[in-house]
């Protein structure tokens, strides 16, 4: 199992703002300082497009929903 972090914006955020966030995030993640720090933490930074992230998020939700249901996990 792996873990991941994502940055999300409120629904109906204007596309221009989402594009600016994507561009800025990509620049930050590509910087040598950020790459070095992630490496020191043993992590591999990957920046995906909004579409790729949405697909991965929905895939994880589907996978874990199936596991939770099949294991009959309940909140007390």
C-alpha cells in the first residue's frame, strides 16, 4: 500500500485559478530544493494533471469502498 497527498480546491473554482495552481505546484515540485527534501523523506513526488488525480481518487474510493464493505467494517 502506498500513501499520497493531494491538493483540492472548492467546487466551482474558476478554471483559470485551477490552471494557475497547477502551474505553480508543478514549478514548486520540480525545484531542486523540493526534490531533495522529498528524497530525504523517502518519497517520490509525482504531480498529476487534474484529470489524472481525479481518476486516481475515484479509483481509490472504489477500491477501498469494496474492501470496507467486504470486511463488514462498521463505525462504533
